[in-house]
């Protein structure tokens, strides 16, 4: 027979489930027993205190069920988790990490998460996630009200996947105690602590339980509040102590700075988008008797806009110049130019040139006279180095369906003319740079385009592109002429696209300058064939579609 302490002694008292529960509850370490599927079978009081979501019959929150040992942030605490096998079950041992590493980790995480995005709502999501990971059971950010008296809110609950978002009337949101002051940038006299018993229904999700402690803080912004933040701890949990209050103030300050920076970035991006949209080349219109096509590529440093530009000014009733016998209607006008400099400053000057021409066309329509007026305008500009080269081309359709192109060139490469037989000519128009001399010297010229022939305007970013086998050789005018000759018979869109492709292949990933192409082709769109007049498609078996000139 064994002694009184032997487990097989028939007279020995056996431990009851109540004894086991009391034994486990006496431990300062959280103890959780789970089945193989991760469902909680047993949890002591320390585990429930560290993570109220741990309830028998429910799965363990994923954050608290790592493989092996780990340190995780959960419900405002840093918790050390140790996992051990127990037969077919698993035991989790939970303990709260010391407060100093928790504060240090909070500061590191706040810096990493809050400034990882320049999107206001993502910043708000990061803020509420930080709140529930380190400080509280529930965190809500309310963004400043919109003009329609509605507010956006973002809410996170510890142990729940992903923040929730919504929009509600401002009057409903302001039922949260202290939120009115917080949205105005004021902290309540109680240091942010509010009456948890007055929390409105919308703040707490279904099943959350009663609130035990409530803090509401403003999110300071750049001169105006960036929003407000509310943090809630459930009833039964200790209230926010001095250390937690200091961390909440840190969170509010950092979240406000991040939200303010993100909002400012969004506003600047919207303004930039509006300005850039006005600086981008226009959609080319349909012009009777001819076809237009253009391409514009800014340099790698410039981004979306640069110093090269083109534009089209269509005829307007009553617009034109006084010939002495009345007003002569203005024909359509196209321009292609290049301003001094690169990037945003050059793009702004290019936009000013385009708008100046639009205004000057109300008074003058002749290309040479327009260049003289534009030169005077540039000389009067307060901006330094307002130098511009450009080509103006007035487009007239003759009775024989030819297109007459009246050219005026100012310090710019002269246009090239592609004839029907593949011959490439250089237009004889020449002129001096604009914005440098008080008097312009312009030698105009008129080019006669038969149906199918093309006049090409281009910038020096095409011919001065360095590339080729050595990447040190300029593309040059001769290569451009050869490339243009190879495009004889193509529709004008395909022609411009092909020239851009050849130019890009020459650069082969090297340094790029602004590049612009604008072409006008005599002959309009033939609705019967769906092609431009003067061209026809020829399907070559086993090859790509090629373009051939029609014979009339």
C-alpha cells in the first residue's frame, strides 16, 4: 500500500474542477488550453484579464496564437506568448511585458505606421490600429466635417479584423462627450477623460459591452485641427493611468501631424493635377480637309510636363485680321515650340505662351505679326530667361483639296515636308529666337501639300537625342529625314507613332530630353473606307499590316 500522498490510494481525496480553476486563477501568468483546432477549452483569470476575447468555446484570437514563442501587441498591451504541446491539445502561456519596452515599441511603431502613407484615411486607419494594439479596446478617429455637415469616422476594435469606416451627420457624431471641443482643437478641462456612461450607441459596436473609461483628444494639425480621436477601455479593465495618458497624447500629436501632412499633400496633388491638366497638350480636333497627329514626351526629370509644347487654335466666327476691306476669317492655326529650361518652370512658361497666343489671336491672325506681338509680350515678362523657339502654321484648304501651310519660324528647326513619292524637303521658313531681341527677324514660307503629303513640326529633342550604338551620337536631321521618308503613305497617326518609336529606340533607355512631334496631312477622313484619303491598307500574308499610297 502506498502512503497518504499516493495517487492510487483509494481513500485519497480527488481534486474537483473548482479546485483546478482556483489553482489556475492563482497564477499571475495567463494560461489557455486549446484543442487542435485552436478553440479555447479552458482559460484562467489572468488570461481573461490580458485578453477579454479569450472565452471557452471560441477560437483564440489569431494575434495571440503564434507558432512557438513570440511577443505581440494586443489590446493596448505588449504580451509575451509561449506555446507548448499538451498531448492532443496546446497550452498558451501569456504574460504582459514590462512597460518600458512597450513604450519604446509604441514610439517606433507610431513613427513607422503613421508616416508610411500620405493618404488621410490610411493615416487614420493606422492611428486607430495603434490605439487598439497598445492602449485600448476601441479607438475611433473622426475627421473634420465636410461642407455638407457630415463626418467620416474610422473605428478599430481589439481582436477584430480591420478597421471599420463610415459617414454620419455631424450632429450624430457630436453626441460623444468632448468631441465638439476636440474637433475645435480644444482639450477638455479633465485632461481628455470623459464620462464613459454617456457614450452614444454609434461609438461602440454590437457585443462590445459597457465602456469603462473614455478619452477624447484633438488631433492637432497645421493651424487647424486634423480631426479628433476617442479611445475606450471596457468596464472591468483598469482605467488609463498616467503612463497610458502620456502615450495617448503622443499618439494624438503624431496622428495629427501625419493626417495634416497627408491632407496637405492631397490638396497640393489636386492643385497640381488641375495645373498639369491645363499644361498638357490638347486633344487634336478634326479639321476639314486634313488630318492632325501629335506626340509629346517630357524628359525623365520633368515628369508629366516639360518645356516642349504644341497646340491647335481652331477658326472662330469673327476672328481674323482687317485686310482693309473687312475682317478676313482666321484659318486654323497650329504651333509647336520649345521654351528655355526644363521641368515645372519650363512647363509654366510654355503654358503662358499658349495662353498669350490664344489672347493675341483675338486681335491678329497672321503668323509673322503674331510672332512680333508674342516677342514683345515675352520681353515684358518678369520671369527670367523667357526664351522661346516655335513654329506657327496657318492651315488653308485650297479648292483643289491641297492644303496650304503658311509657316513662320522663330529660332526653331524648320518643318519637314514628306511628298507622295517619299521625297523629304526642308521648309525654307526661318526666324530668330523670341524673348531675346527687341526686333524679330522672320522669313515666312508657304508649303503646298497635295493629298497624302505631310508637313512635320518637331522639336530639337528629336534630332539632338544622344544614343545609337555608342550612346554618344546625335540622332540628327538626316536620320529624321530618312525615318520620315520610310513612312510615306502611312496615316498620319501611324507616321507620328513610328517616328516616336524610332527616336525611343535610338535613345535605348539613355538620357531623354523633351520631345514633340506634330504633323498635318492633306486629305481628310474617308467615311466610305474608314481610312484617310490618300492611303489604303494592304494586308500582307504572314506579316503585319502595312500602308501603301493610293494611286488616285
